[in-house]
C-alpha cells in the first residue's frame, strides 16, 4: 500500500498511544556519551552539548508515493505522524530557539541518507540524528516498538539541560502538536 498524504491526517481516525510507563525512568538521567551521525554529515554527541537541547524522537518518516512499511501502519498506536511532527518542529524552530533551546534535533532509527532526503524535501532547519544501531535507544532504554522486523523508537520529546533530561513528553499525540507543547513548556520553565 502506498503512503497516504503524509500531512493531511484526521487524528480522530488514528489510534492514540497509551502511556505504558516506558519513559517514566528518563527524567534526571544523564545523556550517555553516544556519538550519532547527523544529516549535515557531522557527528553529534549530545552528552557534550552545554545548555538546553530539545530532542524529539519518532518511529520513521515516510516518503510520498512510496510503499508503507506495513499495510496497517496507521493503525499502530503512535506510528503515524512522523512527518507532521517534524514539520511542526521546523515551523516553530525559531520560537524554540528564542525560548531557550540552544539546539533542536530529531532522532530516528532510519539511516542518515534516508533522513537527509526528508530534511531536504521538507526544508528542515535542524539536524536529524540516526540511531540505526540503537546505541542511544538502548543506553537510555527509550520506549520502542518492533514492526516488520525493525526496532523503532516510540514518539517522544526530551528537554535536556546540560546533558541531563529535565522533562519528557510521552506519549505524544497528536504528533503535530508536540512542538507547540514543547515550546509552551520552555516558555513556562526558563533557565
């Protein structure tokens, strides 16, 4: 089955993810010294970045007109919405920076080449990190799901202050509101 319109989603027809408690341990954790490839060709070690960092995770973005990972992708709670989530962070990027985020990153288990196509197509102004080896996901014990033989990070967002997780948004639904929720939290919790 071909990917439907990646942006035009009726969230009332998509099952919302439930809070399974899989992110309950994250607040206060230190970010491990894992280095990940970024879409600009550099490598990023989140643990070495001072200040406030926003990191949002998603299972995987789709490509218009391409075949879905599985036919029932939209019916997997929390699966659908990676492109709307990324575009919302794109659209609020300047506001997030003005609210104190020194860096904003996306992260998924897709490889950098796949992510780079998405970043270019959607004009994303920040880097997306590839955790294709699941190094960060495993080190932090991030919530994950297995689909079509792949382990994918469940959708969430982290506010990281000086390499320590200060706040977690999980579960995230609908995904296109996640950036706005993060922005509100940053504005209400300045450093």
